[in-house]
């Protein structure tokens, strides 16, 4: 049975490089680091004091001003990135005027952590001022599904709507789930991706306690260094990345802009450890192989890999070990690490990286991996400069605590 073809018709982001997709990718192509001293709260006594912050975030007209003051930052990121993606897809703000069947349009935007700041702030209020001072919005605004829910309320999408939370694999997981609703004939349009706002005292403290973060505080722009022998941990980030997926038939019928094709995806589990990946990369190998099989695509067509590559001593090479088992000629494939410039936004990472992959397909340029000064021995090609490339098929990997592996396959749209 021939699978229904699915295309990407919109992209939206909230990032350390702002909220415009082209500006975001221009910064990546230039090798700009978005990492700097953390300013959201005092952290002088923390072992890590750097992050990739979203600065000067403005909701504009995308969220009602009263609502914007109330919602958790993660929810605001989800709503803004989702509406910007719909805007690019020519579905916002005039969704009702486009002849769209709202019962066949849905949202799946996840978060690895959800409203952590809202929760932490209200724990403090409870302890200092008592339970009667807790906001009535506490429960709704800590839920991971509320970004999708509030977005749907604003735009009227009545189709499948929920969130998925698989730590740092969240965005890819949501994209894959959204695509399946379209493939199964349950939806024509899906907004999907992830949002995360973990930069709070408790969030930073938790990752510091795990010893997972870089402590290169004096050189924040050099702190995220995937595959470099001197890497010492990842750099926390915040933001959101969303795609609009649409059946090809529906997109063509309404004359939608077609940016790329979603070809397939897969999910596996390491079944190994809460935080450490399998050293043999077997879960990763299985995930990439299944994703290519789902896409109906030979490994020989893949010429670009956007790696998970967080800059942790163990994780970087476990991914490489697993992926290398899939490809017969890995040296012909360019692999890069978006996180070298924008840090690791946890559940939002895959959404932002999917945008980077689609921009590579569109522009014919693949961004560099910065800070790769003393590289590990890698079977794949890497570059410290932007590279001109006609991307045929690309894969984007995201992996999360709990052993969650996710891979999506994106390609150039060909009629």
C-alpha cells in the first residue's frame, strides 16, 4: 500500500537568535554562538552560569496580552512558534477564510519538562505565604499539553491534540505522531514540534547536580563543543520549534508553499539506563534503520545528518557509533551539530533542528559545527565552515533521558 505523502508547509521558531526563521539560519551559517552568561536570575554560586537564552521575547499579536502575562514561558513559546509556522503556511491569521476543515486540523506540541518555573514559583508562594495565595492557573500552566491546547483554542483546530514528553526526544516524537495522523487519514494539517523553558534556579540546579553541564563559564561561546576532545558537558537553552505538516494532496489543492517533504521517522528505546546511552549505539542504529525503512529510502541517498550531538563526553560518541553502523560510506555524509551554537533546548531541540535541516534543503547550504578544535576520530565528514550542498535526503536525530531515541527523515520535495 502506497503511503500518503506528507510535506512541510510552515516553520516557526523561538530561539536565542530571535523568532525569524531566516535570521536564525543566517546566524547558524555564519557560525555565530548564541550562548552567553545567564541573566534570567542570579546564579553566581552555581557551577554553571551560562546558557542560550531567548532575550527580548515579545509575543506581539500572537497571544492576548492578558493571557501572555499569565502563561508559563514554555506555553508562550509554543503558541508563538506554532502561529508563526501557520503564518508561513498561509494559514494564520485567516484560517477560517482558507476553506480549511477545522475538524481535520490538529496540534501536537510537546515539552520535556513543561511549566517548571510556574511550579517552582508557586512552591515558594506556598511555603512563604500559604496555600490560599497559589494561582488558580497553577495546574493548567504546568501541564505539557497546554501549549497545544491553547493554540488550538485560538485558531479553532478541532483535530488530534495532545503533547508527548520523551525528554530531549520530544519534538521528533511529536513530529512523527503528527505525520501518522495524516498518513492514517485522520487529519489534513498538523502543527507539531516542541517548546521548553527550563532556565530557572531549580532547572539549572538539577542539571548541575547531574554533572551534565559544561562549566566553561569564562568562554561561553566555546562551551558547547560536540565531538571535541575537550568537551565537558552540554549548555542549557530555551526556545521552541514547530512545523506545519500537511498531506501533499491538501497542500497542492490550496496552493500552499511546500518547503520540504517529511519522508518518515522512527522511535526506539535503549532499555539501558536512565541518563546514559548505550555505548554500542545499538538503539540508535535500530532507530535510524527503521526511520529509513519507514521513509522507503536507501541509506545511499542520505548525504546530510543533523546529529543530536549535545557535547557530553559519552553521548556524542555513542550516537556516532550507532549511526555509523547504518551507512556503508559514512565519509561521504556531512554531519553537523546545531547545538554547538544554540545549546541544548531539551524537548524543543528536535523542532529547532528540523527547521535547520529544512533551511539547508531550501538554501543549499549546510551550517558549520563550531568549536571543533581537537576532534575525535569520526567516520563522518564535518566542517567548521558553511558548506554548499544539494541536500537530497537528511536525517535528524534526537535522544532523551530514559533511552528514548527518535529519528526523522526529511528530503527535497519532488513532484
